[in-house]
C-alpha cells in the first residue's frame, strides 16, 4: 500500500479523536539472532521465506533450481522443451495499484499476457500478485478489489489519541477480512499446483522491523505445505506487506528458536523496497552450485533460455508541483512523500542493474505523466476507477513498456567522441 506520512495523517485526522483503549499492545521478544539463522515456523518448510540480507542466497538458489527441475519435468511430460520465461514484479502504491490491475486485465484482453515463471509483489503489489500469478481466470476478482473497495473495506479509525498511544492510527481488521475472502482452499490449492507441478514461483515482500531486514515469502511453498494454518499464514503475510507503519498495525509472527517462543514484527514491504525481484547479492555462483550438484545440464538450460522481466510501477515517475505551506507537518509530509518517490525510482534502477548483469530483458510500465488526478480521501473509489481505466488504456492503445528506468539515457558518454568533428 502507499506509505503516506504519519505526520500528514495525524494533521489531517485530528478531528477524529474518539478515544478507545489506550496503551501499546504487549509482545514477545524478538529472536536473539538475525532472522533466518535458526528461526522457523513449526510444520512449515524451511524454504518458506528468504531473508534479503545476503545470508539466504544459497537457499534462494536452491529454490530457483528446484523450481527449474520441476518446470523441466513438467514440460518434458507434455512433450515439449523448456523455452523462454517471463517474470513480473509489482510495486507498492496503495490506491495506485488500480493502475497495475487495469494493465493486467487489458493484457489478458490483448491475448499476449504471459504465464509468468515468477511473480513478486510489495505492499499493494502483494495484494495483486496472487491474482496475477494465477492468471486470467482471476481477472474478475482483481478488478473488484481495485474498483469496488473503499476505505471502510480496508481500515477503521482507532481515534487520534488511542492511535498515538497504541501501535497504529487505524485498525486493519477490515483488510484482513477482505484478504481472507479471497484466500479460499481452492485459491490456495491452485497456487500450490502451479508451484509443485510447473515450478512457478510467487514471492511477497515484508519488512521485519526488529532486525531490520526485508523478507521474501515463498507463497507457493506455504500453499503447498499442507499445514493446517497455511491459509491463515498466507493471508497474514499479505496483510503484513500492506501494513503501512503507523497507519495500520504491524503483523506479529510467532516463531520458535531452540524451543523458545519469540515474535517478529513485520510491516509494509515498501519500507525497505518499493519493488523487488531477488536479492541483488544473489549471483550465478549461488544458483550454479545448486544446479551443478544435481544436474550439470541445468546450468546450460539456465544460461541459454531467454528471460524477460516486466515491472509494474504503481506510481508516476515524478511528483505533482504545488506551493508548499510553511507548516511543520506540511513540510515534513512533503519531504517524506518525496523520499518515498525517490526510493521507488532507485529500486527501478537497481532492478535495471540486476537485469543487465544477468542477461534479462528489462521492461517497466508506470502511471503516465498525463494522469494528474488527486485523491480526495484514502481509497477513493472514483479515483481508483479512473486509474484502473488509465492502466487498461495504456495497454490497449500500445504496449506501455519502456526498456530503461525513467530518466535514464542509455547512450554512453564515449559516443561523443564519435560525433565530434576532427
């Protein structure tokens, strides 16, 4: 979801000061060691999540190779050979997720939408990602989420005083109910089949504030685990990825380390990155070791196949110009919004570097500069419906993809020498 400034929300919401129960909720201590060292969920597979600090790169390599092995086996059973693959990374952006939803449904209408090998989602992108992963059959649900959802479907006010003394200004119980409505046994089973049979991967990013570090959750592994609480964990991960710090409460995950119970505090994945693919520290050596140990020919398959990355950035590349009042809250709110915008742009550049390094075709789509509508209130339905239409129009009127990040000129400076008169 879009990470609005807490100062801005406080300044705008001072009128809703009904007081409920006050005081921050209690919690268990965080694990004494870095996330991923020995912490785990009883009954869940060890590969259910990857820590984005470089410590789990070999684990990610193993997940990638095992997925490749399942994909190859599935393709051979059907009489084919592994071909090119496509990846989709969906960014945060709150209500602006309507743009990506419209783009995806229009892509289906064009008949050229790929069955993505891997899908990643952050924040509002995490809510979109499972629908995008499962494909066109779920376009109707995706459209409803981003055109029929209002503020009451996402959050309820706790009152200004209670919010400031607790862990958030709003309660996210409505959003959790919305997520649970879609995460049905059939929904989970469909994701599990794509993961176990075809080797397709679905990842959702959260931020563990206790460390702090980003975490990629292997949603296919969780869906296929058979654990009695797999659906609830799946839903709570989606909730955590969309939980704006200070606005919505953090999601606490109970874990065990050495027989002791602890808790981790997870919030909006956009706190650390607006869009992700895989850890930038992950290199060919990490995947190569896993592949070569079991099937040396898999390395050749990895190197030869064509790979394309599609990024949906649910934001405009630049901000709106406005006269900023000389007010502490207004100035701070504007500065935080600018920081978030800048971070999102930096993330697109990081993915560009990764794609260039790993030989992946880079494609990014973002909200056009021509869309200048301003949101009137959180989850303004009229705004979201207009933006949904903008996403559809961008796709139907010609592919919206750019092969470089916004503002980047790919022409090397040394070309000046070739153009200079002698």
